[in-house]
């Protein structure tokens, strides 16, 4: 019975939505002049970022569980390895910015430009990880069936 691996496609959408929303909200909080609106966006961004960081660990866990019983050829295994490496780096970056923002700053304060830059680096890493996962599924068929082979040509 393979219940847990089928959770990964569902779970990965939560960190994507939460962290991308956080990046936009915190960026707007940085640039907007209206203090009250900027403070509200900062709180929204902080909560989304922290919840997204928790969701990243669920995505990583369900993704690792999904590959345990997966039987693929060598080329497909390399594509999976690339996705997993990207996921681990992204998880570390997201954790860094979430702790930086969630534990180190007042939630309604404007983020620094350095923070916004690092947050966008983490968000881009998230997008790259998601793209690689999508390629694994839609280009190579990994996870669609319990066995998958890379297409030739």
C-alpha cells in the first residue's frame, strides 16, 4: 500500500503558495510609503513565510518518502537526485529567512533590503526546486507509476 508517496504532489503546493506570497508581501512592505499598509503587509508576509517554512519540511519529508519504493533507471535516479539536492538547499535557505524574520524581528516592521534579497534568493530556489519536480513528473513520468524510465531522444 503506497499512501504516503501520493501526498507529495498535494503538499508541495502549500510552501509554494505561502512563500511566494510572503516574498511579494514583504517586498511591498519594504517599498510602500504608507506605514499602516506596510505594517499589515509585513505581518502577512511574516506569517506566510513562517507557515511556508513549516510546510517545506512536510514537502521534503513526503518527497523523500515518495522515492523509497520508486524503481527507476539510472538517468531517472539522477533527475531525482538533482531535485532532492535542490530541495535540501532550498529548505536551508527558507529556514534561514523564516528564523531571521520570525524570531529576530517585530512582525510588523519593514524588512531590510538585505533580508528581501535573501528572501528572493530562497524564493527562486523554491521555484527551481518546483520546476525540477515538475520536470520529473511531466517530462520523465517519475511518480506517475511505480516504475519510470527516461525517454530516449
